[in-house]
C-alpha cells in the first residue's frame, strides 16, 4: 500500500466521520424542535411558572448577603 493510497483512504474515512456527526446533529436538532413544538402546545401556563418564594426566605437571604458584604468591607488586612 502506497502513501497515496493511505492518504486517500484516510480522507474518505475523515469525510465519512464528518458526515456521520453532521447527520447525528441534524437529527438531534430536528427531534428537539419537534418535541419543543409538541410540549409548547400541550403545556399549561401554571405548570411552567415557578412558585414564588415566601417573603421570609427573601428577607433571610438579604440579611445574609448584607452581613457578608459588611464583613468583607470591615475586614483587617
């Protein structure tokens, strides 16, 4: 087998690999698009929205962030 035969064979294999990957990605995009359209029509608005956090949780988070910022600003170097 000559070097030109091996280069030709490697080129064919490379193109085959590129085509297989491109085909798989194209198929994946088509499937995701179909599922997206299907679930967009069947989804209920209340099932998509996230539940609101209670105000007490928000106050705790704000207090923790404020304490962390104050501690960072008042640290001694």
